[in-house]
C-alpha cells in the first residue's frame, strides 16, 4: 500500500517559512513552488508535502529578488531537480541574490530551463492545469543577460543600472 499517493485534486500549501513566502501548488505528480522563504526551512515543508521518492519539482517561481522570497532557493536547487524556473530579470545587489544567481547557473548547466518573464504569459502544466503570470512590463529595465556568466562586479553594475532605470520611472522594486 502506498500512502499519500497523489490524486488529481489541486492542492495549495502555504509553507511556514517564518519571514517570507513559500507556496506549494500540486496536482497529481506535478508541483509548482512559488518563492522559497528566506532560508532552508522550505525544505521541511517540501519533505512533508511531497512523496519521499519524488525528487523533481516541475516549476519554481521566484517572484522577485528579496531575501524573504529567494533565500531558500539555493537549498531547493541542491535537494531537488527543478525542470523550469520562472523569474524576472531584475536582480538585487545582495549576497543572497548572488548565491541565488550562482545556484541558478548550476541548475541550468544540469538541464533546468530558465524562463525570464517581462510580460503576461501562460505556462501549461498539463490539460486543465496552467498558470498565468501577470507582470507589468517594464521593458527598459528587462535585461536577460543578468543571469549570464558575469563577474560579481559586472553583475552589480547591471543591477545598479536596473535600479537607476526603476527610479527614473518612479517604480518600486516590489
């Protein structure tokens, strides 16, 4: 007997990660993780909610580069194979973002797809299960090369330029 065999019901779990957000969406054997909290406590939630033998997460979504949204992704990317990451190309000048960026690069090298969004789009998970990203477009800030192979100085320079453009347009980072 296999306990907790995933069914076709849509399940949404708000993980207790302390400060920050981490939301696990499941249907059958498909999972979407939206944000990861500020540290590795998201792993406890995933271990509790996912079948022990399921080490793949189909999609992770990093809504923005604040620590309380991306701080746990390094642990997630180390513990699970993530098939696709959806995020914005706007970075933040912090050690947490630098670690996140390096972890993303490692996963890309291992076969993860990186999907940088700058406008509304829909990702089909399976029949009758899709997610739609609603993101106001800020075309003059979008820089897909932020996730390229940059030195730390190059990355910080790109982030400084992005933040200056946000300020020029009176836009908040969040």
